[in-house]
């Protein structure tokens, strides 16, 4: 059972969507995509098997799975689709948890520390460092716990198909 989180679903950003092929304006739906973002508590059943629970409240230390679904509603392929999944405040991204498969191939995700600019891992940032009284700027690797959003770049989403991406977070 899935429960769509409308607050977070509104935060999913699909950018640079283009149609491959031509669609007459009168036959195209208002949006060629249906977007769903669902949140689940990651738990284990009595046998120790991982299960996803639909729970409205969480506690510090809980691990949550965010599943982002993009469904192409039209009879034409969509190209250059970016599915962005925000990481809510007071949550930390679980390293290496971003997963999406399109046409049997794993999509390499991009990450952001500001929710706007995305790049492939490892992300880098510049910081001021003082050593022996001398201040300089150094480039350092960003820890995955600093990520604020994950982006799944989908080159082509086939007509009438869908993709499902997932990330995991821990509650601070």
C-alpha cells in the first residue's frame, strides 16, 4: 500500500521534459507525466525480512524510503527528464541508497547540497582553512550526509511507461 505525500510530491521537480515525436495539441493531456512521491518507514518483519510500512509519524534514527514515480501518460516517448527528490530538513541521506532502473539499466544519480545545482558524486566544495595562522581556500569532498536533493536523469521515458526511483534517509 502506498501513501502519496502531497507536500513532498509538490517538491519533485521534472525539468527539461521534451517529446520525441509529434503530438497534436488537441490529443495531448494537460501534463504528459503523472508524478507520485511516497514515503515509507523501513522495518523488518518477524522473520527479519525488510518491509516498508506506511506510518505517518517517525522518530530520530528511523530510516525512511522515499519512492519517486514518473509515469508517461502519452503515446510518445519523453526525453531529457530529471526526477528530483528533495531531502527534507532534519533528515540525512543514506549513502549509496539512490536507485532507479530504466529499461533494465541502472541510472547514475546526481546530488545537490543546495537543492538547485546537481552533479555526480563525489561532490566538492571550497572551504576556508586556517593552518599555522595562514588562511587559504581548499577544495574538499562533500559528505553524503550534506546532500539536500537527489536527481535521477532519465534520457528517455518510453511511451505509456513508468520509472520508480528510491532514496533512503535517516531522521535526525
